[in-house]
């Protein structure tokens, strides 16, 4: 029996929900790819998914949300993110967790709190309430926060070939607020957050993540 199954109100049914968070370019995709490779090697069934864009509806919403040429106020964006999240929870997250899968999600509700509340200035209470509605009681078993200072973020984004998304063009102050938001949220949920320095090498980060998963969920990741 795993520790999550022993708790009086299990966070996510029988599966395991592991969420990767952090500002743009903090290394989420890199680490998810690496963890997924490790799980593949050990034939541990898992599912990779992301927000926005984890469902067919979400893919369409993602195009709208990331398009810098399309006007969308912070509140209008919030409802689009929540629409994506609701469909994602109903169509992907809950069914996968009910089947007992390990689910790796590239972003979830904490991104909305960090970007739309801390970054864009929407009410934190409003975002918290609506996040709860969208997730309907679902919560991550572990959030891995890759914390990247703004200077490092600028370097990584300028090195990237593709054009910038709506959020990548928002500037230093905005990202500083988003980063602080993520750190604030992590402090509130220390029990289910792994805070990592995203400037460490990809190899070291991969190792830390694997160690933490083994420590927290020996029943799932142990030998
Ligand atoms: N630990 C690291 N140290 C240095 N560079 C890294 C590290 N991890 C990833 N990178 C590089 O930084 C860039 C962004 O990484 P990645 O795409 O994984 O970030 P991301 O968090 O998924 O970004 P986004 O939010 O935009 O999807 C890539 O060029 C990647 O090779
Ligand atoms: Mg990515």
C-alpha cells in the first residue's frame, strides 16, 4: 500500500498525479521527457499530458491562449485556461488516475495562480475558487517546481529559435512576479512540493527528481 492510499482522503484516487511547474524555459519539458524515459525503461505505465492543450478542445484553446496577436484580457484568459482545465480533468486526468496510471502533467492549476493572479494581477481568491471548481477535488500528489531566476530565463528564451508566445513577451517585472508567486505557493504547500533550482544541470535535476519520487512513493517507484 502506498502512502497516498493510506491517507484518509486520497489526493488522486489510485493513480499518481505529478505536476511540473515553473516559468517559461525553466526545463519542464526536458525533465518530463527524462522522467518518462526512466519510467519506460522500467515498464511503469504512465501518461504524459499538459496544460493548456491536453485534449482536442485544449489544443484549440492553446492556440488562442498563446497567440500574442490576439487580444484577450487577463480575465478572459482565465476563463479559457479554466475551460481547458475542466475538460482536461474530465477527459484525461480523472480517467487515467482511476486506471491507476502515473500521470505527468506539464503545468496545472498553480500556473494559473502564478501567471494570472501574481503575474497579471487578478484576485488570488477568485483564481483559487475557480481552480477548485475546475479540478473538482483533484489535486497533485507532488508538484515539482523548477525555480529559474529571471536573468537565466531571458538567456534561455533568447537562445530559442521559435517566435515568442503571448507570455514570453511580457517582460522582466511580469516574470519576477510569476516567479515569486510560484515560490509563495510552494511555501504554502511544502508537504507536496519539490522545489528545485532550475539552473542546476539537467542530469542533476533528473537525479533529484528520481530520488524524491522513490522517497515519497516507494510502493510505486521502488525496486
Ligand atoms: N537544467 C538546465 N540547464 C540549462 N539549460 C536547460 C536546462 N533544462 C533545460 N534547458 C534548456 O532550456 C531551454 C528550455 O527548456 P524546456 O523547453 O525544457 O523548458 P520548459 O519549461 O518546458 O519551457 P516552456 O514553458 O516554454 O515549455 C531548452 O533550450 C533546454 O535545452
Ligand atoms: Mg515546455
